[in-house]
């Protein structure tokens, strides 16, 4: 299995170049098709704006977003013009009455992989990573706001907990794991809360992955004094891992999100790409 269609959300103008380079590295390796997507944010005026002031504000916002979309499209096309993979550009204006996350989810349903940036300080984009993971049914690669990631996924850490989310993440990540130089399956154990996985479960999983050409190292470690999420990131940092694979724990209800503590902390403090499934 390979990722043949990659959806790349490009609403964060500051990060366009680095996000495109990350997606391009994956598309080149798997001969994938990249869809560059810009979504018109919901430009509804503040409630205190009424009458002509409201129309003026709305028109200005729409013009700003249209200009931003044109700039990002030009940058996207310039960055991929000499690339061997196929690509297309999409400007989705339907989100004017929805949200950026809604449109990313809609387009992502017909992609093998969704790539988004880490939560920026931008109210229109803050919920895109977690909602894309939870609601699209597709795996999501979240790229940190800081740093450049054209080369990653050589030394991969899997955050393992015996759950459907973690299991789904492992199997969704198979194409990346098969390309890795070293894969480490890690369970962090916290007193009386997180039981270590059975040796048989890990042995069976290791045997299964080996049949896919992936030789993994199994580790069980004690959590440090920080949260599970921060402990995972610190563990990855000290062992020079360049990608973390994990399940996202949480759900959405009436547009309110309830994320597990590990998921929330990783999304907030990440410094390497995070591959997530739900």
C-alpha cells in the first residue's frame, strides 16, 4: 500500500513553503498525487457590525482571503513545478458558511493521507488537526509550526497502548514504517493507570510487522514527572526520533472537543511530525 492521493491544507500562509516541501518528499517517494487546498474561512462579521458597516467589513474580508488564496496558489505551483508527481490546486469557497476544518474533512474523505500544520495562533485554523483526525476517517500527518521537514521518518517512534486508536495508527502508517531505518514501539507506564501491554501482544505485533518488512524494537518505560504527552515527546527527543506515530484519543460532540490529555499535549508541544489516526 502507498499513499497515492495526499491532501495538503495550505491556509497558513507563513508555513506554505515548508508544508509543501514536506508533502513533496512523501509524494516523490510514493508517486502520489498532491491536492493543494485553500479554504475560504468563514468571514461572518462581528455582531456589533450592522448595516453598511457590516457589508463593508465583509467585502474587505472576502477580498483579503481571495488575494491570500492567489498568493498561496502561485507559491504552491512554483514549488512543485519541476516535481515528478501530479498535482492540482483547489480553492474551496463553500466554507464561507462552515469552517476550514469542515472543508478539510470533506476533501480529505477522498485522500489516502491528509497533511496539516500544527495549531497556529489563528482562530480559523485552531481546530483543524484534531477534527481532521477524528472526523475524516483518514490518517493525518501534523507538521510542527517550527522547523523544516523534508527528510523525516527515518527513526520512528510508535506510542503504543493496546487500543483501537493505536492499532489503527500503526496500520495506517505502514507505508512510512516500511521506509524507516529504525522503528521503536514504546509504551510508557504510569502507576496503576497504564498497564504494560502483554508480551504476547507486542510479540504478535512485531511478527506481523516483520512480515511487512518492518523490524521493530519493543520498549516499556516508566513515565517521567510530566504528562504522558510531554513524556512521549521528551522520550522521542532524547532518542533522536524524527516522527511519532500515535492514536488520537478523543471525540467530538456538538462541535465541542474532548481530547485525551496525551493527544492534547502532543498537539500543543510537538517538535517533530506526528502521524495520527483515530
